[in-house]
C-alpha cells in the first residue's frame, strides 16, 4: 500500500511496502502486492478525508494517461519485463481540494518448490509427500533484477521472511535463507507456508505461498524377482497372478518418515490367509510364499506401524495367485513377459 499526504502534496513510495502516515488523505495499493513481470495488476485508490466518488481522478503510467474519470478509484495495467520500472501517479481534483499519490511498480518473480524427506522408491516420478513425523524441504527461487542491470540479484544476497500459517518462523528467516526445512503438517492437517524475499534496501520485493497437506503412507506390493530385483514398474493388484510356485513379495511404504523400507523403527505385521507370518528381521518389508501343494491362492494382508510415531499407521490386502506355470519367465521391463 502507498500512503499519501494532505491535499496538494505528493507522496512517494514503492508498491508492496505499507506506509502509514497519520493525517494523510490518499493511499495507493496494488493487487497482487508484488506483481510478476508482464502480468496484470489492479491499482486501487482510497481516501479517508476526500470524497473520491465526486472527484476527477487521472491515472498516469510513466507520465502517460492510462485512465481518467469521475470516481475512477480503480484501474489496471500490464507490468513491464523483469528489471523494468513503471512509475504510477494519481491526481485527484474535487470540491475538497487536490491531492497526488505516486508509486513505482518493479516486477519480481518468486517460485516456491517443496518436497518431503519421506520414502519413495527408486525411479519414482512424483514428489515425496509429507506424512506425520517427516520434514518438508522448501526451496525459494527468486528472480530479481534492478533497473538498468544486466543480470539478476544473487539469491544469497536477499533477505527472506518465512511464515507458517501466518506466523513468522524466525529460526529459518534471514539473509540468504532461500532453502529451509520445516516439520510436516499434523495428521490430516494442512499448512500454508509463505516466503517474502527482498533486497537489503527494500527496493525489490517478492512473495509467494503454498498449501501443504499431510497424507497417510500408502502400501504397494511388488514381486521381488531373483534376477531383476523388485519390479517397481508393475505393482500387484487384487487378483494378480504370478507364474511361479514360490515367490518373494516386497511391500513399498510410500511416504513413511524413513530412509529405507527396512528401517528398524517400521513395524510390519504380515498375514497369509489369515495366519500371521514372521518376517525376516533383516528385511521385514519382504515375505516369501511357497504355494507348492496348495491351491496357489494367497490372501496377503499387511499392517504397518511405527515404533515411536503413533500417528503413523497403514494397512492393505492383496489376493494373489501363484500359478506355477511360468517356469521362471523373464519379466520385460515394459510390462510384457516372454
């Protein structure tokens, strides 16, 4: 917001920096507060003492008239490219007198990327999502350029203010703090994280925010092939058929707060056809099933908990048939068996 002085006196300030001056008559603001390059921005004019509805209001951008009319308290324009400056001047003439407000639009860009430190398997194309007990890494990517400069301002030179749900997080804010780590939202919760970046002189500013929701871990089951390892490209579904008499199955706990699926804090409880099965203490995420002499149908159930994190809980079940007809078939990585 831009504060203004009493009638007949101009006021000067940059958009996006609130300025409060007691007894002033005009205030000028932009929406968004920190506009991006080549984007639409809405300009608004307010006054406590002047009757703007009956005043003639003239808007200027770089000394060129862009709008004029009685009671014209709002207008819009397209910002310039990165590193540009657009000087805004508003002149108000009415029965109560005249007043002028000025400001400067300096477009900036700030992107905000994030990922959790939860577990995802190799070659996973998506983003690691937060679950209770994990942390979130956030990366602010600012693009600031001063007028007349040929290069952007280094991110390490900027001052960052990080907020979580509207409250400043002092521990991670400061000069050069463009990469931070925060705790994940609570179970079923959502946090809004925002960051404002600015130059030390406050001339350039930019901000952005993201909403981050906590998720429950997801269990997927894969065949663990003796030659090719875990077949991540082919998650087993309910009713899947495996052309082996004996097979190793591995559960992948997506988004658990652990570095590996076999982390000692993860507690796996397996059962086959309703009977609990003891797992390998070294590889608790895997079990071996031998269907020789049986129908070959295995009702596999798995419950996953955490030794100390009581908010972590996941369960799933799969119906898998071991047909024993494959004779050790080789799985093609594109999903076709030969």
